[in-house]
C-alpha cells in the first residue's frame, strides 16, 4: 500500500468518493484529518503532487549520488516514509526512521562471491525494467580491493560495451553508459563476472526467478 502523507498536516491521504457536485461518484484523495484538514488531490497525479508539496530538497533516486546516509538523514520522518513507499520498501507505523533509511540504502547493496583466486561474481537486483547510468558501491574488506584503482569495461550478453566497472581501495562502482538500455521484463538482476586476469567484465542480465541457490553453481560453470 502506498503511503501518501498529507502535505498540509500530519495526516495521511486516503481514497474517498465524491458524494455530490459534478464529480459525484468519482474517486479522489482526501486527508484522514478531514474535516480539520481539507486537502484533496486528484487520483491521477497524487504521487507527483505529494512529491512536489512535501519535498523541498532534491528527491534522491537509487541511482543518484544523493542516495547516501548523509543526504537521507536530512529528510523528515514523513519524507523518508514517502520515499520508502515509492521505492517499494515496506514499513510499519512504529518503525524507526533510521531503520527505514537502512532499508532504503540496502537497495543498492550487491552480493559479491569469489569464484576462484582471480574470478569474482557480483549480483545486483534491479527493480525496474530500464536502467542506465547508475552506479552502485560496496564497502568491504574483501581481497578484491587493492591500493591501485582498476577499471574494467563491462560487456553485456551481446558483447557490447555497457559500462565500466571500477575498483578502488574501498569501493566498487558499476556504472552503465547513459544511453545504455536493457529491457528484460520486470525484476531483473545483473550478474557480472569479473576476471581480474582480463581487462573486461562480463555482465549478464538474468531473471532472479530463474536463478536460485541450487542452480547457481551450474550456471557459473556454463559461462
Ligand atoms: Zn491533512
């Protein structure tokens, strides 16, 4: 369920049906503090309207540089809850704002597996059909990190360059080219095999429903 905070008070917007007037019978959003609060919004543009009304600061997206604890901590409880809601992160009314921020930040975590001494596998779940130009970071003490910054070109299933994979002392960044688009149905995962002996990394767009713990090893051997 979408959490829509009322921009005018501490209430929450809920679907109502117009009882009279030219729009009688039509659904719209009204505040649950009615009649104290008379805020209403059309059903079709309610998300954009709430975004505009309650976010005075830049709205961070998962692929923006603002998707950090530092930036997210500047938002109010109401804003964080709304942000969680539009990013499909579920929460309970009594949940602490810090915990919701943790959940939001975990959307950008990716899994790292060591296949052998020079081969690594990264799994990243994408929650939309399209992705382009996003980057993700991972903090770890794993031995994949070295003092020197290393860059790898990312090749997709069609052997086209999709982006770059960068490893620094503390950070792994996977960035896709701005104009790079993949459409593979919803709920994609990116699986990336990095061979440190080579200068490229191989990215596969996979369906997480197809890949599971049991067939994962076989899948790795097949590529
Ligand atoms: Zn209200």
